[in-house]
């Protein structure tokens, strides 16, 4: 994936050479040299990424190439923006005009000053490119010094590349915690339930998957079950096989056969002659008449389990298989225990291992080393957040995008970032805290993994942390995270720093005018400041950060007009619970802005010029009703509040890419006509928060909707006949939405519905459910429906959703974003 970053840099360098036709010859030659060298380095990258798993020098080499590629793009973007302020033609015209001007001397002086500034810009970019050239030469020398130049001949892939045999030395067949009696104190009930699962009367072969982060004790738990006296004499065939990352299916099959059949010379000779097909058939014949227990330990890949599953027959004799894995895909392939049960076990085991991080970190490092480079970067980035912080998932992904960690390919960067986060979750490196509408909204990283991320990030010069425990900072790190101590941090010498990211966490009362943006943060991609929720003033000098892609604050402010200079900005975010910010008209100059999450008070002129905008949150209907949004062709998510019945929302139908829409009424107000929704043919997620009163007789909702929330709707007629017709609706939440006493879900209605939540339907007494209604229902939650004494018989077997399992209601978000403005 680093190859994608280098490819993008090479393309940008080529575009730059084409666009800057009047580029000075020496600068053009430097850019051409830089492009040529990156192309050369690119030829090594694919093999290097595969072979970096165990070799720190190769891993660091890949990191450095990625940094150079990103820095190359940043330098050119800064130059293009600065040079655009005073292009050559403009200067020539000013000089020419000055010759015929009565006040010629003053005009000539101004023109000469412009020329001098342009010369300074030429000089600065030339120095920066010279620095890049030196770094590339250093990387080339390292490649020769460390033998990286021969990586094309080292082997055929990561599974064969094992310098010093480090991997086999680190992997254990049991976890660090071998004192079984201590591990399960307080969890005897969990162990007993698992044992009951193993001996229950279910005749089919059952697979129990134990899933969690490496080093938690999954193997020890499986071993505890495998050797339990409760299973003595129940299974007449037993086998234990450890898969690990480097597995060979033939060897695994042989190991299981030898465990069951024995290891006499005749058996060993027979097995040596068998193909993989022969071995599978032999194991099936061996087990088909036996009641067996097989433990498949440390499965990293779904394919490894699939290759063994074929050979384990289901003879309806109550055979059992236990799998341990750190990969959620493997667990889902065979998953039979409830997830929250494993979460309880995992948290217990985490507490046991925290006291000896040095040894356990070797085990945790296996999961880190298994990541491709681009995911390593995303994992290390989690080190910027303070301990135990619940992280907004979208914010994390937008930070990744802004900091150059997401490749710019044909696919949307947001979609790629979402895939990366999901992959880290699947690998148990990130924990889910909250979800809404089937997406992760908040996540966290465990303390031990955060420590690992910080350690590895500093090792790779990726990130350094400044705070009470560390008041020195690495000058070679491109990213700084500052936990408190902001005033002290700003007194450091920044002359030798070339920062890309600065995140100020847990600050209080930090004066922004103390920040010399131009001197300290010239090449900054990310500026994020947690400064309480106080009002602050953003100085004009913020407009000099031409490379800035992410600007985020907690609090509210008056944005200066100079913010319109930040042409590379992707995200502008100001989180405030009850105050508003002021945005200048120059916001319309931010042609690359993708995410605007700011609660602002005055109409934003020319918002239709923000054609790259994908997420717009915080806008109020007063500011939207006069907008012609037809040019907002990329807008996918719109959240709007303070809606009144007298307004028209018809212009929303012009948003042809809209997939998520959340609308909230002003206090006591009701929605205007909703028929416009039928024109939103790509709309998938809809939240309506406020009085509707009565749904139109003709269904106003498009068939594309998959998730819907209605809150405080005050519907007097049963909404189920209309909602039940939606062919793709999977999730439905009704919260204080209906005042009637009866709901009816007729036959063939809600054909795709999987999750239903009813909350505070206070007058509801009867629920009629047709025999063919809701055939796919998986989860049901009913809260505070006090008069509903009985639910349909078929619903009694549906899994009950706990509060944490249900959608996280965004009404609280609307209360924060759209309560009446106060200055």
C-alpha cells in the first residue's frame, strides 16, 4: 500500500512539471530528479513491504520512503499556493503599469517587493527539495549498507522470510499466563458454561471459537477446557494442533492423525506417501465413527480453518471443535458464544497481563508485525490520544486522511479509511465502544496496545508525545501530540522541526495568539486543539498554513477571513455543546473541503461552491432555505436543525448523492411536507426528530432506505403499514414516535427487517404480527412501553438487544447541535 503513496507522489510531481511551464530551470531539474528517484524506489517497495515483517531495518526503510513521498507532495502544494499569490504575469503587469503611473516610485517599490517575495519562495522550496534529495541519498546508502538492495532475491513472501527465526521464538502454544487457577478466579461460571456447551446433547458437530487479542490467554482457556476432568471419558478421540501464522496444511493434517492414530513407524511411513487429498480422506475415515474433541489453536487466517474443516466430519455423534483466534473473520466463520461473554473474559485477562508488559509486548508485537505498512501507520496514529480516551471513529478516519495515511486511489478515501478501521477491529487491535446505523461511531485502544503504539511510533520517528512524563521532544518526529503542558511546549525551539501534525489534547485556556503559525507549523497537515469548550479567537496567521488539511477544535470561535487561503483543507470541525461559531464568506474558497462540522449562526454565502463537500453538519434551516444545492454533487451526509413548518425542504431533493439525512425541528415545531424525500433515490439512512403528526397516504420514503429513526413524531395513525412496505429497510427505531394503542405488521411486510427498537410508545397496548411478517428479524428492544403487556409469540424467541447493542440515539446530538442559539 505504500506503493500507492509513492505512485500518487510521482503523479503529483509529473502534474507539477506540466502545470508550472515557467518554472525556473534549476527547480525543474530538482523536481525531475526527485520524481525519477521515487520511481526507482518504487520498484523495491512491493517486495520490501512483504519482507519487512521481522526486519526492523527494512521496516524503517519503508517508513522513510513513505515520509519522503508525502513531504514531496506537501512542498509542491505549498509552493503552488504561495506562487499563485503573485504569479509572474501579475508582477510584470504591475511593473508595466508602474512606469506610466504618476506615483511611479511607490508603485515600483511595491512591485519590487512582490518580486523579492517570489524570489524568497523560490529559494525556500529549493532548499526543501535539496533536503529531500539528501534524505533520498541517505536511504539509498542504507539500502546498500543493510543489504536491502538484494531484497528481490531474499525469498518468496512473508511466510518464508524469517531472519534470526524471531517469529518462531516468540510464538507460544500457551499464553504468558500459565497459572490457570489464578486466571479464572471469578469466571468459573464462564468456564462451566463452556464445558456445558461441549457436553450438551446437540448431536451435530459444534465449533466453539475463542476470539481475542494475542497474549490474552485464549490458549490457556482452551487448554483448561481440553484437560478438564469433566470431559474425562466423554470423547474417545482427542487432538491438539497449533496453526500459527506460518502453517502448512499437510503438516497440520498429519499432526491430527498422529495424535489419534499414534506415531508408530508404519503410520509415519504411510503418512509420508500421502497427498493432501489422501490425508483429508484418511482423517475423515479415522474420525467418522468416533466422538472427537479437536483444539485448533492460534488460527490467523480464515483459509487455515477452512482447510482443516473439510477433514473434520460431522457424524451427528456430538463431536466438538475448539478454535482460538485473534481474527474476527475466523471467529464469525465458526462463532458460537455470545460476544459479550468473550468481552468479559478478555477484560479479566487484560487485567492479569498488565503487570508484566515487557514480556507480553513481544506477543502483542506479533499482531503489529503482521500488519501491512499502511495499517501499521494507522495503528501507530492511535498513540496520539490520551489513555482510556473514547475516540470518535469518523474523526480518527478524517485525521488519517488529512495526515496522508490513506492512499488516494479511485475509491473514496472515506471508504478506504472505513475499511482500514474495520480491519484493525477485526484484528482485535481496536475495540468498538458504540455503533449507530451499523457503523462504528466510537472506539478505543487498550492501554497495553496504546503503550505498544507509542513505543513503535517513537522507534520509527513517526510520533512523539509531550506531556508531564516527557518534556523533551524528538526533532526528527513529524508528528507531535501534546497532552496538557501546551504553554510549555510552545516555548520549545521549533527552528529544526518540520512538523506535519500537532494535536493538543486536554488543554485549558491555551492562548492561540501565542502560536507563531508561520514559523512553527509551516508544513502542518493536521492541527487539532482540545481547549475545553471556551470561546477563542483564531489569529489571521492561521491562513499561512497552506498545506493544512485538518483544522479541528473543541470550543467555538470567530474564524478569520484568512481561512479562505487554506485551499488544501479537507476537514473543518469545531465541536461546541451549546455555542455557535462565525464563518466568513471566504469559506467558499475552500474548494477541496470534504467535511464541514461547525455549528454556525449566519447564512453561509456561496456554499454551493464547495463542490467537494461530502459531510455538512451544524447547519440550520434559516441558512439552508435560500441555497441552491444543485452543485453539491458529492454531498452524502446532511444534518440540519431548527426546522419550522413554514419552511420548504424541497431543495434537498437536488442532492443526487445524498445517502444520510438527519433533520431536527425547532422546539415545538413540526416538519413541513415530506414528499421531497421520494426524490432522494440514493438515500439509505434517515433520521427525523420532531413532530410529523401524520404520514402522507402515499409513501414519502424512497425504496432505497435501509435504516430509519423516528423520534418525537407524535404520529396518531399506525405507521407500520407504510414503513412495512419499504423493501430494503433493515433497522427501524421508533422513539416516542406514535400515540396510538395498536400496531399491525401484516403478512409479507418488513421483508428485510433485522432489528427493531420500540421506546416510549407510551399508549401501545397491542402488537399484531402476521405469520410471514419480519422473516429476517434478529434483534428486538422494547423500552418504556408500559402498556404493552404481551408481544407476539414469534417475537419471544428473538434475541433481546441490550442498550449497548442498540443504535445509539442521535437525538442527544441534535439536542447539542440544534438547541436554540445563544451567543
